[in-house]
C-alpha cells in the first residue's frame, strides 16, 4: 500500500511540474477544435423522420403441378417502392410541386418536373428496422418545415399506392387460384379414377409397406445426389479460379468464390480469413509501398492461404465424388430390390402416392381461396403511419459548439498529460531526493528553494552589485526568516553532523557544470555557520570566474593567487568584517544579522594564466591545513568538476567534497561522471546540495515550513534590538 501511495505522489509531482505545458496544450487543442469546426462548418441541414408499419401478407405467386410455393414481400422491397416514381409523383402532386393533371409520360418529357422528382428522391432515405416490419422515412432539407411535410406526404402517398396495388393484386390472385383449382380438381379426379380402376382390375386395395419404404429411400437418395452434384459444380468452379501463382488482385476474386462455400464445408472459413488479409494489405498500402516488408509479409500469407485452399478444394472434391459414387451404389441396390418386388404392388404404391399428393395440393389451394375471398370482401390496408414527422428544431450536421470545445478540452488534457509524462520520461535529469541518493549513493545534505531573479552568471560582467542582487545572494543575512534561510540552516545542521562523524573541518564545494549556484550556496552556508558563533573561512578557489569579492565588496587582490606566488602569507590575504565595512556595505546592512564578524574570506587574487598549476601548489595544501587548525570550518569555493581540472587539484587536500546540483539542469549521467571523477582522485564526496528546487518538484514542507513560525509576525519598526547594540559595541 505504501508503494502505491508513493507512485500516486510521483504522478502528482509530474503533473504539477508540467502543469503549464498541460494547460497550454489543453487550451491550444480546444481552440484548434473550435476554429476547425467553425472553418469547416457545413450548410445546416434538417432531417425529419416518419415511420410506417407494413402488415405481413402472404401472396400466392404461382402453382405448379407438383405443388406450389408462396412469396412474402420483404422490407427491402417496401423500402425501394417508397422511392419509386409513382409514389414520388403522387407525393409531389400532393405538396403542389407539380400539377396534378400531368401524365407519367408528360412528366418524364418535361425537364423541370423531372428535376423536381429527382430532387425529392435525393432528399429521401428509407431504412427498415432490423427484425421488425417498420420502415423509417428520413427526409433531409435546408428547410425544417419542408423536410417534415415531405416525410408525412410521402408516407401517405405510399399508403394509398399500396392500397390500390394490393386490391388489384387480390383480384388477380383470386382469378389465378380459381383457374388452378379447376386444373387440380381434374388431376385429382384423374388420379383417383386411375387408382380405383387398377384396384378393381387387379383386386388389390393397398401396397406392401416394404414397397413404400423402398420408394421413400430412393426418393431421399435422389435428393442427396442432387445436392452433392450442385456442391461438386460449385467446388469445381472455385478450383478453376485458383492458379499456380495467385496475385493479390486474383486473391480477392478467390475470396469471393470461397464465400459461396456450403456451410460446414472445410472452406467456409478460408474466404473470411482471406478477406481479412486483403483488407490488412490495403490498409498497409495506404501508408507504405508494395515493397515494404510488412506488405510483403501479408502477401506471403495470402499466397500460402490460396495454396492451402487449392489443396483443400481438391481433397473436398474427391470427397464429394466418393459420396456421389456411394449414393449411386445405394440407389442401384434399392432399385434392384424394388424390381424384385411384385410389379403389381409397385404400380399400386405409385398410384396411391400420386392421388394423395393431388389431394393435399387441392386442399391447401382451397384454404388459400377462402383467404382471398375474405380479403376481397374488405378494402386491404397494409401500411400504417405510426410516427408522423415533426419539424426538427436544430440541424443534424452542425456539431454543438459546447460539445466541440468540451471534446477539445478533454483531448487536449489527454494529449497534455501524455506529452507531459513523455517529456518527464525522456528527461534524464534528476528531480527528487530519492533520484539523487539512489544514483550517486550519497546523502542529500540540503534542499535549497528557488531564489528567483536573474541568472547569477550575468552579474559577473559588472563592476559591482546592486543592493537587490546582494540582498538576494546573501539571503541568510538580509532575510533570516525566509524559506531559503531556513533551508540553509537545515543544510548547516546536516553539515555539523557530518563534521562530527568524519572529524573534518575543510570542505570543498563544487558542481558538475557551470551555473549550478555553488558560490551562492557556499556563501550562505558560511553565513549560517558563522551565525552560530563558529569561525568560518571561505577560500575562493575559482580563479577563473571570481565572485566572492563582488558579493562582499572586498578587494580582489591580494588573494589566493598572490599567496601561492609567495608575495604574501595566507593570513595577510584574509578579509574580515573590517574590509567588508570599507566597501559598499552600510552599517545598517552589517547589523541586520549577528555573526558576520565570524566570517572571513580569501578572494581569488590576481587572475593567473595557469589556474590549475596554482591550485596544485603545495602552498594551497599548507593553507588549508593551517586554516583548518584556526577555523571551525573552511569552505573552499571551487570551479565545476567537468569543464576544468581545478577542483581535482584541491579536492585531495580537503576532508570532504559537497556537490551542488541544480534540479533539472543537467542530465544524471553528467552528475554521475562528476562524482566518478572525484572518486578517481580519492576525493571523498560526503553529500549533495539540491539547488533551485521549485515547489512542484520539491518537498511539500516548502509550502508551510517557515511561514508557520515566521509568517504571522509583522515588522516592529526600525528600532535596533538590544542584541544588535551589544554586537555594534563589540566591533567598535
């Protein structure tokens, strides 16, 4: 459960970190969706819908001498008739679009009236509801009233057309049935007369049961032989379509042929599989050429399936031939057995079957005749308008603006989250304490929040520093109750524990790359240590880009370089509070926080042409050794590890190295390379300072930790506290 909570917090951290990108992506996609919908907005069309119910009716189509079969009009037939010329003409006349006194021939010859019929036909769509006898009539028009009027008029016109057609057909069917009744009556009388005369002649009144059974078996075998012959014909045609080297185009025709296979045939599923592969090939060709490996792979599968189908067809054809031969053999045996029966019984059974068949047909036809007589007695109406059309309130082809914007927002949010997490996944920098500690195998000593303002490197080009810049860089002195000051005090506490454990005083502070904020961290850490009453010395070993002399406004020379060259002793180049007071610092600035008198510093001195050789001097080692005996802490501000070799020259002389890492600035590989470089020279990396941590990637206590203690307290005026007065008297 704990791991699950940690994962959710990590997701939330990523969302907060990338919130600006996610919000911009959401707004951008929503705006694009709305703009595209407005730009591509079609002409508003209105669709009215009416529904008619079709009563099922069985019509006698035709009668054969051996029997008859019936045909029922399908819903597709009614749907087609709804848009036929007679119905459209009647509807157009009812709506007043064309004159009522025109004949069909006159309308077809007149281009104007014919275009009206075509326009009405293009407006209409008919569709049957699945498993029902209901047909929907949809009419599309730019005018909502016009679409509703056309739908209702067309439904009523078809109702009248159907009534006229059905009643006429009823009369025709009645005449046809009566004629067929006369014909069947003659056949029945003839069959009964022949049966009666044969019985009287031969003195037999019923055929043997064995004879009837054999006759039925012969009839069934003949039926089976007919089915097998038809299936053989289909399979033979399918086999002729398959060539030795089928192409994808020919495979489409093969798939169509195989789809006609009889249900249960081993080939019934091959056609569907072949269709699926052909669709996949067509989809791939829309993206790739016909030489692409994916396309070639699908074509190989198609060719293999066609080859397999050819072999299966041959085997299936052989099976059908075997079945036909077997049925022929059975039929021959039964016919021989029937010939061995008495000839008189065989003839009697034949006459009885014919008489029964004619009697059954005559009885069924009489039933149909009664139904037609009932229908004729009343006016038939098989079409009912069950849903009149109403004028639509809004067009169907124009999407809702709210829906478009909402869909764009949802899609933009999803894309923003996907791209946000994708950017985070490909971000090789380390953004959390756990990442740094697990990657470098050293603890995080401090988490310094984002201080704001411009990049520190920009100040190196000026002669001095403004009060605002100095107040930001010396935040532990100017604003001791700030969030950043509290973070430096936490760093100070952790360093004190490290000192107690490692028994060291001299620490080198560096970074993996430039612009990581190592100097600002060095200065504020030193101020935090000095505020506890400890004597602290800052040694500026960054001889290439010196900054400490600007921050405290002390002379750059003499400094470390001048000491190494033998021009001064190291104590002579140490700057104290007296040197600070001689600069731009006002007395009020010095008195803001006690402890500045405990902070000493050695600036870089004269800028040398060979910084690495200067730092590699034995005098630097002697300075650090002697300073470690006089000061509680000696903090060495060194250049970055990877760009130059300067810190590698000083690091072995210190008791530990602290790496400053600006969160998200460089990749984790660079940071690990910096630590590996220090490990190679036996420099002991004791910890990491996470610098410039923003709230969305930093610990939650940044939100309230300091403000809980200091946020409610207001300024008390300019009165100098008693402690500051004592401090002022001590330095004067």
